[in-house]
C-alpha cells in the first residue's frame, strides 16, 4: 500500500505526495494531459516535439539541463497519444531546485528560434532512425492507419511524416503551449524524503502564481465501429514476414479493459503462456508470437503479432488462422467440453504477474511518483487498482474474449519481405 496525500492549488494544479524516509532522494513527476491526439491533422508530431522543446530553455532559465546537473539531478520524459510526462530526480535537499525548474517551464518557454531549430533536427533524425531506417519501423504507421480511419490515434506519436515537423513555426509552438501546458491541465507526483509540509509550502511558492489557462477542447468525433474485417499487405526489406491482427477494445477505465489486459498476459507473458508453448516453441512456422494491448484513454486494440519462418501466401494465411484460433480458445472456460478453455491457474498467474510488477514499481520512489501522478490524473485511488485485477475470474476472461476477439472486426496487417 502506498501512503499518500493530495492537495490542489487555486490555479487547478493537482499534487500527490508520498513521504519515503528510506531514500535520500526525491522524484518530481509532472504529467500533462496532452498528447498526439491533441494535434491537428496537418501538424502531427507536435506533442513529441514539445517534449524536446521543454528542455530547450524557459522564460528565466536558459539551460534546463545545466541547472539540473548543478543540483546533482537527472531527468527524462516521454510522450504518448494521451499524455506527456516529465520526471526529475535529485537529492531531497534540492527539491526546491526541481520545483523551480518545472514551474518556470510551466509558466512559459523561452520560445527561442535556436531551440526550435535544434529540437526540430533532433526529432526528425529520431523519426528517421526509429521509423524509416529500421526494419518494421513503420509498422505502427501502417497498423494505426488500418485500425483508425478518423480518430487522431490513426497517426503514431512520432507523427505522420517528418515534413510536418519541418514546417512547424514559432506561432505553432506558442499556440500549442498556451492551449495545453497549464497548471489546470497537469498533475505533479512527488515521492522521496520530503515531508508534506515541505512539499505544500514549496509547491505553493513556485507554482501558485502561475495562471490558469483555457485548455483547447477535444472536438473530434469517436472512431466509427469496425463492422467488417480489414487487411493490408506491406512489402519491405525485413528479415522475417510478420502478421499483426488487431481487435478493437475499450479505453482505459471502461468495462472489459482489465480483462483484455489479462488476456494478452495469458497468451504471451512468460514461458508458461500459450503462444510461447504452442506457437513459438510448438510450431516450426513461428519464429516468435506475442500479444499486447494498446492501453489508451480512448478505445484501443488487442494486438496479436507473429514473426514467421516462411514467407508464402499459404504460410502467412496458415499462421494467421493459427494465431487467431489460439486466442479464441479463451472464449470458453476450461471444462470437459472445452479442455483448452481458460483455466483458473492461468488467470491467477496473469494476475500475479500484474501484482508483482505493481509491487516492484512501488518499491522505487521514482516508480511511485509516476504511478501516483497517473492515478491522480485518472481520478483513482492508486491502492484500489490491484483489487480490480484480483477480482477477475475465468468466466470474466471468457466473456471478454467472446466480446472482443471477434474475427468479423479483425484488422490484419501482413508485413511481407521485399519481392
């Protein structure tokens, strides 16, 4: 159990705090409710570019990293379709330095043309390295565009094309910042050897005067439901053919989300998982098979993925059938009539893996700060999540599998080797 306290400043900034006297350090985690779903269709990749720009100097601090290093600290960040997250780690005695740094860039960036050009180049190079010049690198572009037709999720967080980043102007940067980066659109999680009184006083001092801002509303329509199978074949210079089958699933917090998360663990987490035993190790057609979920705030998808040892039309179709058939066995509870149905032992094993990951994360003050910030963003009690997983039964898994592993809604990407 994580002991925590919460408070909210008058400007809307939510703060969640955990006191950890066992460490000499502190982590300040700032989570903003903005991601790539908040971009315009003609200017994608902007949220990720902003993650980089936030280290390029703020209104009173020209060199963020230099000040961080003087405090004996380190920092990092990540961007998703839904959120942008920044975390800073330093000796607890230097908490105020971390708050000073984060508050200044929440107040305003420096909006330096030099910083924009530097970070633009960095992001474009990252795009090339991770998505254009790497085997399977553009898989997410093809898959997201197959699953989504209108929703902003159809474009990966990195962006649709480097040309979008090339045309970003300083006016675009200012507009995005002042419409999304604000105390009333953020949560700060703090864990370490700092008391609640100290955190309350110093957070109020450094963040209390930052004004609230009008946050741009999300006006896009929900993604239409998939009512028939979709397929796409891509030829590329890759070492193995790959098949990805995606099934729509609920967004975070919606009914069935937890069951879908456990379904993919039952299928592919660990050497006792079905895909490992029956496909990766049990079928010479498969070089590798796994399953995962896109755990997004709005409806995402279950992803079944396999790399194959053969590349022919018959081989890829056979592999697709086997991949789906293996997953569909979970549509029934284990019984005499359904000996391959989901068992209580499989569900317990998947739940225990979740509980173990959660417990390991809670042992770290950094993990606690990040997890607490996300729970506060969701309006959840972080200590209640494990019980939701522990309550899942084999019948729940079977019901979710029947509901969401629906072949008539499957989106299949065939990633074939070049001709």
